[in-house]
C-alpha cells in the first residue's frame, strides 16, 4: 500500500506521554495543520444533519471533484470539535488521498449550543447513529468509513455495533485511543497530572455557560465553580439534567466493556497507546471478543498524539489511512 506504515517509534525527545499529548494540541501546530489540509478546508461546506427525533447536528462536508474512493465520517473527542487538530490533520490526509470527508460535531460542540434544547451527554448514541445514517444516505459512496478519536472513537465503535440493525452499511471503523471504561477515565483525570483535569473542566464550564446563554428559560446553572472536580460536575448534570439515577449508571451507559461490542459485525480497528494518560490501557482486556475487532497497542503515543518527528507530524494519521485503504 502506498501509505503503509511501520511500528510507531518517536525520537527520544518526543517519547514522554505528556510531551506527546500536549504538543499535539499546541495552537501554532494548528496553523501548520490547517495549511497542510488546505484542500480539505477549501472544499468544506457546512451542513445540518437531521438525526431523527428532532435532533440536528452541524457538520462540514468536503466532496471530491471526481468520484471519491469512499466517504469517511470523522468523530471528535469530548469538548473538541470538527476543527480539532487531530480531525483536521487526518481529514486532510484522507481528502488528499481521494476520499470525501464529513467532519461531524456532536451536540453542543463546535459552537452549536443553540441547535438543540437538551444538553449533550455521552450516552446519546442514537443521535450519532442517526447522523451517520443520514450522512451516508445523503452522500452515497461505494464504501463508508467512520473514524473517531477518544470519545469519538467510543461513539464510532458503539455506532458500528448498531449499524446493521439501523440499515447502515459501514465498510470499516477505526478508533484512535477510544474511551473504554468511562469510570476509569474519570479516575485517571482526577488522580493524574492536573493540566488534563483543568483543561477539560475549564472547557466544559465554558460550554455549559454558553448553553445556558442560548436557553436562559431552561438553564440557570449558577456558579459552576462550586463543583471543584470533574466527578462532582458530572454527577450533578447526569442526575439533574440527564435523568440517570446516579453517576455509575451514567458512566456505565457508554462503556464499551463487557458485552457492548459482542455483536460487532462491522470490521473495526482500535489503535491505542500503553502510556495514554487519559485512557487506562488495561481496560482493553475487558472488551468482548469479536472476530470483527482488531486491536493494536503501542508502547508510546500519549493521548491521540503519536507524533513521529520534530515537525510534529502524526504517525497515526497515516496508520488510519492505511487501514482504510486496505479495505478498499
């Protein structure tokens, strides 16, 4: 394959998990990635996706000028968006390789707070399945793929498990550093290095405040700083606004461990890093065995980073492209 890759082995100065994870999101890297992905972004047009049940999501579709090799739907992580570095980076590479690309925003992500009245939460799998089906039907292609990072990888795998029953023909799904057991990820964020916890808590508070500003008649959250941790904030919103009886019920609701992927029939690939500071890799052992699921774990890579050189190019972009091209 023209985009075949070898095992990930970064230079010595890029081997630490925090260096990988933090450099991947640096703003100045974003500017370089957007220049490299100029073709994808120039072709991009906004589309509102009807997901059923009155839910609408915003996405960005980049069609090919000729018949595409296939359609790739990209799913971002929690508090990310369709403009996130990892989405634009892999999307640009896929677009340049001849694929049509659709970058989907989840509910209340990508500044879409006014599109839907109810709040986002990670158990809203039905609307993501509905979105994938609507996108595939609108932009019909010989092959349809879904690629997700972090929470997006979790959604991608859950959507793949439900796709046949929903009448959606997916060719393959690739999940990069997917959330496996949310309770474990919560503990990793709470007990791990503070910048990750601070980052997500700060962004989530901003999103909640923006949602309340769009629907003041529905939401008055008060001072969100009264919840000093992600755990406390999650418990409050899961039980108060998402109708879950307790925090555990919510977190277990979007876990992919146990039997969640037992009926997976769509070919799927998980690419993970053993040193991921956010996703405890030991939880992979609790996934249901499926002939459709392949898992590849690398010693290094951080969280959704896999920076392979000092130009901060992402090895995992080429790995995703290789997986998709192998299915064509």
